[in-house]
C-alpha cells in the first residue's frame, strides 16, 4: 500500500504525518509527501518535533507535487 501526503508549502504537516506513519507501519506501507508550493525548507518546530519523538527524517526531501504522480 502507498500513501501520499500533500501539503501546500510542505514545511510541517505532511512531513510529520509521513514520519509518524513510517515509524508505526514497520515498512508495510510506503509513504511519501509532496507540496503544491514547497518553500524549500522544513519548519524549525517540525524538526524539533522529529528529534523529540525520535522520528527519522533521513531521506526526506522537499519536492513539488505534480498531477502525474
């Protein structure tokens, strides 16, 4: 199963959602997140959340959503 999270700036919510599901799905669900208008950087509070909760964001990257996905 694949899940794509889409967020307008892709700074926080979609990244947090992707990290949470990656941790609890144990590689059963493939997740990714894209932004309609990505701003190019992750929100600092999002990074703090990931560190505090020990969610991995290794391999995450900012990418725009296209209708072809």
